[in-house]
């Protein structure tokens, strides 16, 4: 498996990897530093720092373990967003017939509505910015679905980790497409 560092991604001595989705977030500078979220630092970055560009690009042939480390780092980068207070990529389709944000802020808002609303039904703005009139029981349903969706996302993460670890070739690693599926409780 070859990865290319292109000169047009260079800025003040830093090389950014090409638009390969597996490696898109890796940043290498002249000191061989990479982002803090890259927990399992592979050795290939040292080769990049000392490689001269030929015809506008640097080509590095990665080992299987390096490919796994890049894929694992991409997975860690994507799943770190699960902890963000606001994450517009997280949602689920409720059994109530509309989509609900799946981030931490929304969970907190739903819990607050359940506990502290003086009267029901209340107005709730859904993922698609539509106002829904919901009862306390419906909010409890949404909260349960929210928690289930979050647990499902972590199960998907752990499945991706197992797939990466089980790979025996670089082609198998490259074939893993990290895409998270949000739950649909309306079915």
C-alpha cells in the first residue's frame, strides 16, 4: 500500500497527506510530530521527514502494522467526536416519527425537559428544525432511544477495532470503510 504526500499540501514546512480518507488527518512537520489524537504512533513518519520530493510527491510504502495504525487513528479521530457536546453528525430516527439529535447537549436538554417542565406537552425542536409537541412519556422514549443509539455507536466502534486487528493484509485494512450508521426506531 502506497501513500503519497503531495507538495501542494505543504505549508510552512508541514506536509499534509493526500486526500486519502484513511490518512487525511495525519500531519507531519519537520520534527516528525503528529497530532495528539494519534495514540499509536507508527514509525513511517520518520521516513517522510527525511525523504526528498520527486516530481512533486513523496511516496511511502507502508507496512501492515503501519496501515493498521493509520486506520485505528482514523477510527479514534472519528469516535472522539462522540464526546463532543454538540455534534451535528449524531442523530437517530425516533419511534415518534422524526429525527432527534444524538449528541450530549441534546441528551441533557431532554433530561431537563423531563425533570423540570412545569406543564406538558412541551415544544421540542427536532434534528430537522421542526417543532414537535411532545409529552413527558414521549420525552422518556426519546431519551431511551438516545442512549440506545449512543451505545450502538460504541458497539460499531468496537467492531471496527476488531476488524482492523484481524486484518492480515494491507488490502484488507484498506477495504475497511469506517462509516457509522445511526439507528432508526421507526421501523
